C-alpha cells in the first residue's frame, strides 16, 4: 500500500538496514536514552522518515523508535547522513529515510524469505509510491555473527547473497550500497567478519570503516559522537558514487575524518622531513 503523506514528498530515498548500531544506540546506557540530540542531528524540513505505519513524517531522533520496538533506541547515523548530504549537495532534493534496522539480528535473519527481509522490501516499495527514487542502502550489521566461527567464516557468502537478492527484488541490479566494517562485535570473531566486509567485491558496494570510532561503556555500541561521525562518512561515501562508480572486484575503504586527518598530518610531517634532508644534503649554489 502507498504511504500516506503528512509532509513534502521525498525525492531521494535511502534504506537504513542492519542491527543495533544502525537502529541507533548513541546515548543509550542501561537501556535508557539520555535524550541528547546533537545539532547535526536536529530535524530538518527537507529530511523525512517513513514511519512504521508507512507515513512520511519529518524525521527526528530516534529514527528507529517504531521499527526496533523491543529495544531502546537512541542516536543513529541516519539523520546526520541526510543533513550532511543536503549540505554537500542541496540539489538532491528532499531526502526520505526508510528505517528497517533491528537490534540483535544476524545475517541469517535478513535472508530472503524471512520476516525482516520481507518487511524491508515492503517498506522499500511503499517508499517510492509517491514518486521518489530509491538512491541507495546504508547497511550496518555483523556484530551478531562474531560469536560463532562457522557464522563468521560464511559471513561474506551470506551478505553477498543478501545484497544480490535485495537488488533483484527492488528491480535495481546496481543499487548503491554502503556497508560498515564493524567497530565492535559480540564474540571473538570480529576480525573475521571485518575481513569479509573489507574484502567484499561487488559492483557499487562501498565500505566505510568504523573500527576506530568511540564506543559506549558496553563496548558494543557507538557513542552519539561516533554516530555523528559515521553519518558524515556515509554522506561522503555516497557522493563518490556519482564521481567514480565502482567496478567489479574493486573495494573502497573510508575511514573516519579524525583518522584520515591524522594520517594526512603524518604524511605531511614525513614529506617535510624528507625535503629538509634533501636540502641539507645538497651543495650550496651561490649566484
């Protein structure tokens, strides 16, 4: 059924799927959200959310509150992503966010034929009935697959199948997908899942790396500040699709701005030192 509309019709639509760090746990401690909404995540009339009742409403935190209903939701990356995308590319028009993420879910729970997969596809099709265009998928999942070696070892195969099935059922074989390489895990095989994510080779799939982003005291969920940073990473990664679409067997890894800045500074220092050594090694030339 088409969504009812209480606000402007979105032109650029994005699916937000995965588990708790996509649903948003920033500011949630001991199952209580602190209610703090950073300025970067404040509501914007140009950013809408498809509610659980398939109604377009102005987006506000927590985005997943009527989707991930059995958990306490807090700040996620979605609103920051949309606000940053509009800042960098105002021509993208009104942004529609379609939350689908549910905490504690494994990649098996997202397989075609299951409840979560069916709900996601239903919401995706409902979101475009008003004339908007599905522009991409933001995917953050995998923590639940780190508890078992068997699940971790087969993660790459399962997530590739999930992406392929989703694109098929949305009739969009090259739909842009941005996935997150894990910042944390629930078990001892986090690095195995991360390697699968960073080694994924599919057309128009990009990977952003959350590993160095700060975590809440539970050491599993991203803090509010980390979610703000992750939203910015999502926006920058998406805009690169228009500049250089990915080809088969090409992997793209994006780190947080703070990490990128630190690396840049180190490279600059190294370059300056090299220049100084070169200058001091050259003979003086007098004119």
